[in-house]
C-alpha cells in the first residue's frame, strides 16, 4: 500500500489484492472548492468503492472504480475533506488520485 497525502494532492495505490475486505479512511486538505479524481484501477473480482466527502460531510463524489479516467467532484468548500476506500472481496490493483480542481 502506497499513500501520498499532501494538501491538494492525494494518491493511493495497492497491487496484488486477493479477496481483501477492508475500509480505509483518510482526511485530506483541499484548498479549493472541488476536486479532480483520476481512476486507474484494474479489478478481476470483488468491488472497490471510493467515496469523497467535503468538510460538511456531504458526499461530493462516489464511484465503484470500475470506470477509469478523470472525473470531477461536486462543489463543496475549502477545508478538510474525507476520502474512503471500501474494498469488498477485491482482487487486483487499485490506483486513484484526488487533486484540487484547476
């Protein structure tokens, strides 16, 4: 598991998962009002769900990490956001990056 958690830039990568069932939660500082999410996950089984919440705890982004590409979160406010990765029987590789939207 490799995690980079800096202001305006969060990245998580884990490889060779085998039937992993775990929930990971992180606090992340965003100095902007929205985020850009890049997904590059390859699962051969199970699910991986990414949920991002703004400082008011409202969900601004949620994805099952099946589709890869770059996506935009909903608007929120500057502050400490939360990032949650929920793995349920996950097999494969999970890789995503969340950055302050330009």
